[in-house]
């Protein structure tokens, strides 16, 4: 199948969830399909990064978002009903170039990842289209608003309202809709949301393997993109709310916080006793392998936490939140530990630190679970099947679309 894909970022390096999902899906899809890839970007990418992406597509087009246009569009967004993030990623000059590519390649299907790319293809009614919501972004924004102070609380609430409306409107423009989990689908407030297909993430269990550099020099480890607000809040929560409880029983407890682009709030945690912050590790497996317990008590955010899949694949026992486990659907005390309060987390971590045999049992069960339930090949094949089913018969009578 001739497939045209539109992404809001170059899907490499793999330090963000949407990039990881896009990269692995494209790697699988490109094995049997002709993939033309259009990527937006605000960064200057290296030759190596471009080269890695060229390996997973037939054609690659990278479009640099102009900074002054981003600011201008965000100012216009004050007088619009569309989400700010949609305005951020949309530029008319790039849209014209993508339309030209669509005309030249004449794809059998157009695939857009995330709502922020929908404007580039939503009105292409002569083509079958799929939109990947990935996560319920409106719900994620609601959770951020609940924890934010004025004026950010008001900004997040405004964006939440716009996202709820846009998630519903864009539903009508695309023949197929996919999302990462049933939990996220519940928060798309459209009367026909059950028509959204669940396409989960996978995990490369050959790459993330328990034999990789498992030194266990830290008691706890937390990994993620450390400029991403949910990860920042979780890192602070661990250090400020849970570690003090654990120090009563483990005075010398140590924590490694590792990941790309740590912001000032995360870097400040490096000053805490027993806390080490590391950025720019060439191989993230090194970070996972240096911890006895992977601790991710996520407070906000949506979707499936890839960090949990990766840690579990490396047979590292994981402690996480009820919120994060809703998409993962692990079994408490069998293949993962699940808590909700600082006291519960401290109790579960202490139980694991005191019982090496239990660590090993939970770790092995965790790897077995992700091996059986999360495969990039099977999820990508499911996505391909959804697109093929729609592309076999072109839609003759387009539905009445809402006024733009």
C-alpha cells in the first residue's frame, strides 16, 4: 500500500513517547508498504538522525517550523476555538508543500499522528485517512490544570476545553481513529467513541533485555524525558514525598533520575542527599540496569508509559501508580506493584528492597507479561489491517462535515 504519514516531529532519537511509537510503527509498516513520511520540526537535526529515519521510509520530507510564525499563530489562537497546540504546529506554507506531495504520490491512505497534524490532511476527502489520537490529551490537560497554580491553571483549563471540542470535531473528518488504550478511549467524549480502535504500543524485548548492564548500584531509578511536566512532577514527588518516609528505614537510600533534557526543577533535585540526576546517557538501558527497583508513581499524564514496558522487559521490579497501571493493566503483586499514596509507595518499595527473591519473581513475571501482551509487530499489523480494510473501498458519499 502507498501510505503517506504526517508527524509533528522527526521520530528520532527516541526520547519522547510519540517519537517512539511512530518510529517502531513505521519500521514495521515500511517492510511491506511504500511509506512517504512528512515530518514537522523545530530543531536542527544531525545527518545521523535523518539517516536513521530514512531507513524506515521510502521518501522523507522534513519541514522546519518558522519560529516567528509559531509566535504569530499562538497570538491568533487567542481569537480561535482550536487548541493552542494545533496553532503551534500549523503553518500554511508547509501545508501547501504537503498538499503538493499528496498530489504527486497519490497515496492509498493518509495517516496523521496526533491531533496537531490533523489540519494538514483533514480536508483531503478523496483519500482514506486515519488519525492516531495516541492519548486522551484533553484528560491529560485536565490533570495538569488540577495541580497547577494561577495563571497556568486557567491556561490549562482553556486548552482542555478546546481539546475536548477538537477531539470531537476531528473525529468526523477521518474514516479511522486509533488510540493507545481503552482507558484513553473512555476520555474521548464522542457518542461513537467505541469506533476508535485500540492500537497499543509494543516493546523490543531483544533490545531491552535483563542481561544488559545490570549493576544495581542505586536502590531506585526513575527514567523519562525530564522536561516533560508529568515526569518533572513525578521526580519531585519521589524526592519530596516518598524518599523522606523511606529514609526512616533506609537512611542511605539512593535514587537515580535519568533522561533527556532535565529542566531546572529536576536538576535542583541533584542537591538532595542520595539523589543523582543524569542526562544525555548514550544508552538508556544503562540507567534502567543501575537500579534495583524502578519507581514511577505517575501523578498526571495519559497513555501507556513506555518507561514501564522497558523496565519490565529488563526484569526490573516496578512500582507505579494506579493511574499509570490503567493502560498497562498489570497485576498488582504478580508482575508489578501498584500504589496510590506516599505511604503505600514507601511500603511497597521497602518490601522489594528487603526481599531480593520477591524482586526477582516480580521482575521475571513483568518481562513475561510484556512479552506476551506488547509487540510492535502485532500492534503495527493491527494498524495496517485497519487502514487496508478502509482502503479496499473508497468512500463515495462523504459524510456531512462540520463547518470549519
